[in-house]
C-alpha cells in the first residue's frame, strides 16, 4: 500500500484532473510534475526576495493573491482551527498506543514546517513529508529535524506513528470521495490502532453567498462540491488541484467505510477540524 503526500494549501496529491473528472470514479496515477512554483515562492519569501506576487487561479477564471505570511506565523498567530488541530495531536499520549515514550507524529504536507516546529517544541518525534523540494528545503533551514521530499511511500518504511496531522485541507486533494476513502485506509496502515488522525475540511454548505454560483456549478451531490485551482508564481504554474469539499454529514459517511471513527469535530464558519481515532484491530 502506498500513500501520496502533498504540500501546504492542498496543492495536490492527486494532480492533473481535467474539468470532466468531477465524478467519484476517475483515476489518475500520473507522476508528480517537475514544477515547484510553491517551493520557489516559499524560498523567495523566506529570503525577502519575492520576484512577483503569487496568485491562485480558479477554473472559472477568478484570480486571487496568495498570501504567504501565515505559513511562517508562530503558534499564537495561527487561526483558531489550526491551533485546535495541532492541540489535538499534542495531546496524544504514546502510552495509549503502546508506542515509544515519545509520541511519534507524521505531518503530511508539512510545507515550510509551521506545525512541525510547534510539535517538536512540545516533545514530539515528528516526520514531515511534502511533495515540494523547495518547501522541504525551507523547512530544514528553519530548524525542522526530520523532513523529506515524498510523493509515494511505503507505510512499512515510515510507520508506525501515534498520530498523523493533515493541515491545510491536504487530504481533500484526493478530489473524490472514493479516493479520500482509500487515502484514509492507507493512513490506517501507518498509524497504530488507537492512534489519532487530525485534518481540516471545507464545508460547501457554509460557503459565503458570493461563492454560491461556483458551488452550484461544481456540485457533485448534496453536501459534496469540488473546487479546482492552481498556483502561479513568477511565470511558473503548479498543476491543477481538485479539492474535495464535504459537509460534516458527508464526511462522516466517507469515514464510516474505513478503519477510523470520528471522535470529535470542531467548526469555525465554513471550515471544520475532524479528529479521528484508529479502530483496534
């Protein structure tokens, strides 16, 4: 069993999705593209050398500036839900999963190491993985002890972990409910029974009114919407990402067919953090 990993802001564990691939059955096993606009952007920002304002481009033509400051913020500056997500992982006790004395945590899509640095500071043994070589380089420069460039990896070589963290809606880059479900099953192979998985999801039923038309056009089913976008920086585009948006009820339905149970849900407006527990074998 293999797992694809992603970088911050859900840049795409499952890339290359076409506009007609919005159902729950498409497959895409193409290799990760060589472009790394996100990594270059993060490197240049960290050096105060941005060549141009980075932008996000949606598939309906809407363009928005990509704000980078929050990638480098300290814990006290984070959005409330981001703190909730990391706090849920911080509270994992290694003894509850019969692991080593120090909790082992997998940070999927670690980006420039924001959440890893926090977990390191409270005593976790953290492995961060990201598909962006540039972001991983910045992560190491910032003092992260263990970060690796990974796209596909074998759970047997990296696990088991007491917890896994997926901030920035990384798991939603699965693009469909079926692929999301398979990703959850894959993650169950690297997290010990009784362990914890925490991630955030955008709820399309709570989207702002100005996005209602887009949501209607990209609606897959009640409570299920896909959003398609890509990042551009200094003349370079990263691949298109199809991000899955789920209401809490639809999310629970996806999780029900996996080795996980939903332990807790924390909502803040149109986004929520889900805390999952790995079922005993």
